[in-house]
C-alpha cells in the first residue's frame, strides 16, 4: 500500500459520510419526522415529503457504506442536504454560531464530501468496484 492509496481514501470517506449520516436517520426512525413536517408546512410544501428524509439519511448512507451505487447515494445526500439547508436555515444562511462557525457547516460538509464521493466512485473496496 502506498501513501497515495486512492481506493482506501474512497473507502474512508464513504464510511465517514455514510456512518455519520446514519445517526441522523436512526434519530428520525426513533423520534419521527414531525419537526420536518412543520418546516415543510412553513415553506408551503406537502408534509408527506418529510418521509423523503429516510431516503437521504438511511438508504443513501447505506449505499455509501457498502459502495453500492455510491455515486447515486452521494447525489441523494447532496439533494437531501440542500433541502435541509433551505428548510432549516433559509434566512439565516450565512449566520454564525456562538463559536464563530457557520450554522450550515455540517450540511456543507456532507454536500462537499458527497460530491467528492460522486467524483471518486466507490473504489475497489466497494460492492460496485470502479
């Protein structure tokens, strides 16, 4: 193994993004999507769209972890996070938290990391090898 192991880097990135995002999905399985429904109503969208979060925070992360259609999973995460930013932060898009970081930093992390996964593909340690 060399210090520039692309396939290992792809695996680590997929495991990080997928693994961390799964926690958010599990939280919604346990506690429901009521808060998302409220945000959707506030934005004048149908509340049934709240169930799409399970696609973006359960199914897509599993695809990333397995390296199974990881590019599709990565794009689903990007769309999910863009919608989350719109619904949760709307007018305070550039606001900073009490530590000086932007409120949207976690969502931006997921977007950029997922775009990297989309560009890299699953690597040789994924079910769908490149």
